[in-house]
């Protein structure tokens, strides 16, 4: 076994028996490269990555290829989920080389860790040639490699403001209008798929932040056609192969434009954000179909993704028994044997054929296997075959399971914690809140340090790697939301302490953005910042949103000023390129009109809060107490007697208290 046998990452452990002399990223391997004047070969992937597995089997398990790698390179394996900072630097470098990014990511570095060449998946013969060519170039053309590395390193070290033309903004008075938001939405809408939902391209990713922005825009500017596209997207995702019709939960993306053929891995971060999205659309529409998706997804989470300590695991692999999707697909013969006389009706409803509807992505050939998917009346048909689907689930549980990535990532847990809070808001299921509280306790006990710094990764009682900005941002947001459904001020005060830590240790004053890494973290060849939203929103936009809500709940003007400074800086870019900044656009909706500050005080405060949450009004914050609280919003508003009062405030100016939610909503809407 190589040095990876000492690691905790499931992805690194998958490579521990390779004949390649793999090292984990760290000072030992980097120092060895410098001491021996040897090139570094850094290979980056993650445990649920199908093509990562393919390249391992084809090349890294091959003795001859491994010998070539060991002879010429110090070889390093990186789990991109454990070390997103390393991944971000070398992914940007490869893209600067004109190569489309993806995983596995294989990058060649000089001994001082500056990159000069790289790529993604290489077939074995091509990989052998690349290895030989690079090793030869280091001997014959070292000066040229040094020149290329210097150029790429210089590009990596440019600050984001300079790179994207964002001038430093000192005027924090934002003036965002509904008209400007409408222009942004129209620009985005041009990329929507009006027939199948989602964005008009393949592969199709869920992109939750796009649709959450759309919902917030619609809250201020009702648009029936826009709502139709949002609902169409959610409907088609839930009806397609992207959604696990048998067991619940969403796959990472669909390889086609129909939401039919998924890349079967299930990621925690997708499912956390999609819980929030379906919860919000349920609140807006009260459509029970969305409630079913929420409940079934939480059931999957509880069944397959929760550790004994209360943390959420990272991912389920796409492959089992060496085949992609084998765990999730069915032959017609299997279904006939299981379902008997109900099989024909079931198969017709779920698109099952004798020859199989699942085609291999690489060859296009059918496999005899079937992916279950639904068409029109998707929810009614799912309910119609509830007993049959339960029978399939029991049968499937006896199969060889896909690999579980059982490391626990702080940021992804933050996204799922927020998803559970939103699900509880929408449906009021106390089990959701119990699961959320359990996870919050885990995060406080296992990944929070005494100085309020965070660890990024946890497994088998070991917490490690200094927390990144998204770890803090997602937990600040999730704990702020958890306060607003429990009125337990401990959650809010913890979010405040994390936010203070971020302002001290991540802020780049000259550039006006947050660094991705802690000031105390291991220095790399560049200290990067995340600006653009993707499947997971950028850590800067997540932090800005969290600071905005915290500023109102805690009356922290410094938090509010920082959120406004960030929004001001990025606003011109949001207007120009909204498709890459949709979480920033979500924050912008809060500046277009004042945020409602709702305070509920009295013995029925929780009942009133639940009534209030039944109204879809996302531009609000909620504070409350049964008797009194220490928050500024609660000062002078202690409950007297048995009466529960609701205060509606805008910009620290409050209207007369009312006793019913209908009266409170009338004040908000006015």
C-alpha cells in the first residue's frame, strides 16, 4: 500500500493499493519534489466520479504505467472535496491553458508547485505518451517550461477586481430597482428551456440558485409565464430519471436535455439546495406533489446519509459492481417477477421496455436495463404505484450498494441544514426540525474549535483541514435560519461569532472581497477568491447573503455595511452576466425594496410563526420569544399576559402591533 493508506478520504483510500507511489497533498511531498528536483504530478478527483474510476482502472492500476509515473514524478492524489482550494487553483490553470475543465484533473507542476501543463481524462496509450513527453521536456526544454509556469502563476495571482474590471466601491448606497431586476430576469429567461424546463442545454444541471432567484423576483413582480417555467423545471426534474423514483433523492445532473439519463451519483449539496427550492415552491403553490418530493428526499437522507453522530455524509457513487447505475436500474424480467399482474401497467407508466431504455453514454448501446421515469400526471402516477415502488425499494436494498463517501464536509452540511430548515418551514414536520437540531449539535461539537474557527472535514472522530469561506458562510446562513424557526438565540449568537471570525481572517481590504482561505491556512501559490455562482453558489455571495440577514437580526451595522459593499462591487457584473451570479442576484432583490422585520412576542409565538410561513414572502426576517429576548429587535417588547403580538417593521420603523397573521400580512403588503 502507498502513503494514501494513512488518509481518511474515501477517494484517497480508493487509490491506496495502486502501484503508483501516491502521496497526499502536503509538505512532505512538496518538499521531496524540491529536494530531488523532480516534477510534481497532481491528480485530482472525488469518490463519486465515474471517469476518475475509469482512469484508475486503466492507468493507475497498471504496473508499467505506474512505474513510469514513479520514475519521473512525485505523484500526488487530491480529493477535490477535501481540498477545494488546491482544486480551484489548478482547475483555473488548466482552463487558462485552453482546456475544458473537469475531473479527473491531471496537472504537471514544477518542483515549486507552479503548473505548466495539464488535462482531464487520458486513455492509457495517450497517458503514457504524455508522461514520456513531459518527462523529456523537463530535461530538454526546462527553460520553456519555466517560462510557461511563470506566466500561468502570474495569471493565478491576479486579484479578482483587476481580472473582472471591478473597481473599488466606497459608496455603499445601493439603488437597485425592480426594473433592473426585470432586465436581469429577462436575460436569464432567454436561456430557459420552455418545453422541458431547466436551462436550454445538455447536460442539464438543477442549478437551484437560478430558480430561487426567479422565485424572489416573482415575489416582487408577479409573472405567470415565469412561474410556469419554474414549476415546469421542478416537475420535469421530479418526474425524470434525475430523481430516484424508488428511494428519493436527486442525482447530480442529467446527461441529456430530457432529465432522463442521470449521472447516477447523489451529492449532499444538490439535495440540500433542492430541498430548499421545493419547499419554497410548495409554500407558493401549496401543490402536494412538491410536499411528497420533500418528504421522500428527507426519508432517503435519514436512511442512507446520516452518521450515528448526526453529521451528513458527502455522496453516493454512480457505480456499483463496476457498472454505472446498476443499483438503480431494472430489467423488464425483474419487474415482471416482482410485480406479477401489475407489471405491465407499471412498466407502461414508468417507460420500461423489454430491450431497456438505458443507453451507455460512451457507446449509445442499450444495456437491457431501464431507468424509471414518468411523464404527465407524474405525481398521481407515482402515488398510484406506491405499493409497487415500496416493493422495489425492499428488493433494491438487497443489491450491492454504490460506494458511500462517508467523510462529512462542513459546508455541505450547512447547505443540507438550511434545506431541512426550509422543509420544516414549508411542511411543519417536527421530524425535520429534530434532524436539523441534531445536525447543528454535531457541527458545534465536532467541527467548531474553541476560537470559533471551523474544520472543513470530519471522519471517524478526526476533524481536519482549516475551514474555507464556504464552511463559515453556509453555517452562518443555516444557523441564522434555524434561529428563525426556533427562536433559540444560541443559534444566532453562534452565527454571529462565525461571521466575526470571517471578517477578521478572510477579508481582503484592498480588493474588497473575502478570500476563500483562512489567513492561518497553508499558503499555496495563490490565495484565491470565489466570485461566480455555479451549482453551489460562490462563497462570497453566500457570505454576503448571510451578513445581510445577520445585520438586521442583530442590529450589526458593520455586517450590513460589508454586505452592501460586496453587493455594490459586484452589481455591475450581475447586470452584465447574471447567469454566473444568480445568488448575487438573489441578494439584489432584497435591496430593491425594504426587508420586512417581523417580531412575534407572546405564548403563541410559534403558532403565529407557522401561520406566517404559510405565506410566500421571502424578503423578511423573523424574530420572536414567548416572553422576552436579548436581541435588539425584542427590546421593550416583552410579552404581558396571555396575548401574542406581531410587530411589522421596515428600516427600523415599526407599525402598531397586531394580533393576527392576516393583519400582519396586510401591513407587509401595504
